[in-house]
C-alpha cells in the first residue's frame, strides 16, 4: 500500500505545482509539454498544459494500482516515473516563466 500512497502524494504535488504555475504565469502564456528525451517541443496553452500533467499522473497512478497485484516491480517503477513527471512539470513551468519575461 505504501507505493500507492507515495504515488498519490506525488500526484497531489503535481496539482500543487500546477496551481503555482497558474499563479506565476501571465494570462495567455504557453507551457511546454515534455516531448521525449530531446526536451520540450510541444508548447500548449497554459490551462491545457497545467491540467494535463496531474491528469496523466493520476491515470498512471490508477494503472499502478491495477497492475500492483500482477507485477511487484511496479511498486518501485510507478512512483519513480511520477517523480520524474513532477520534476518535468516544474522545469516546464520555470521555462515558461522565463519565456514570459517574469523570471
């Protein structure tokens, strides 16, 4: 049950990061969504991007919960993937803030 709780905490952190981004970014700002290992190549409107990160995290959390009984390795993999996503979300917002001239 611990990995599921950890995954849920990370998803809640992603929601918090999105709320911070909503306050820090100006209206009409665009936020990059992660586009593979090469970096950010998919700039989306602020609202869409800030909602996408936690929603995708919540979906992965649900997948982790359903896959937990079949593969114990998911107890480690999914929380780590969610942490990487949260860091990516944070960095995307920082990049968007700098692009908007507020950073």
